[in-house]
């Protein structure tokens, strides 16, 4: 209980105090107020949960340390089914062999960057379906050591829109070639 009367969460360490003969004659207590720490943890959790992308935080050994609710929605797993698991479970099997060396390389030289520049990245849902993704990586220094935060975005809709645009462009090219051909034939007849 704080001197103001409100309840606070504390970290408490109690150690025995011994005299010259080794008998316990008292106790030493250390009390630390955890209010600010808990507030920071709640703010971090709120920030993590409010992110529009799936956030997967991974340890150097490839184990998933933390995920947000968007990760659950995107991949179809419950949070408890992901925590502690190898991150490769979220990617198609054909990428499993190469990924650990890519991860080691990133941990050796961590800096914020997009993952797989110029590559087609794919995610794997719990139901086995694959989907196109973009991933941004950011290192996070913690008391546990270096972690990597991965912001994962499903780009299925954008890929679909890009394909529609390309298909439309090809149709227009065919139409222009046909118009060119007809104009050329008509000019040949006239000449």
C-alpha cells in the first residue's frame, strides 16, 4: 500500500541478515514500485495490438516471442499456438531450409529494412493456403537480448489489382495493334 493509500504492484526481495556466528538476526528488504513498468508494458501492448499489420517478434533461435491479434487473423492460429514455435511454421515448406541462414545473417547485422527485396514472399495459413506478403524487419534490443519485429502485410488484393491492370494493358495493346493493322490496310487500299 502506497503512503497515499492506493494499492501498487511491487517487486520485493527479502534476504536474511546474519551475525558473526551465522545466526539470523534480521532481514534486509528491497522494494521496487512496478507502476511505471506496468504502465509501459500496457502502452507497448496497446501499440502492438493497434498495428494494422500482423506483428511477429522472433528470438535469434527463430522462436516466436510475441504476436498481435492481427497475426491470429491473418494466419488463422490462436496466439498460444504460435508462442514458442519456430517462425518457419508461417511460411511454405520450400523456404524452410534457407530461412535459418537468412535469419542468422539478419541477426549478425540488424537494421530496419524490408525483407526479401525483389523476391516474392509467401505466407502459409493454418489451413495450408499460401498468400503473397510483404515483410518489414526491425531489431529490438531487450533485456533478453536482440529480438526482431516483423510487420507482415497481406498483399493479395494489391497483387490482384496489379494483375487486372496488366491484363487491361495487354487488351489495349491488342486493340491498338488491330487498329494499326486496319488503318495500314485501309491506307494501302487508298494508295
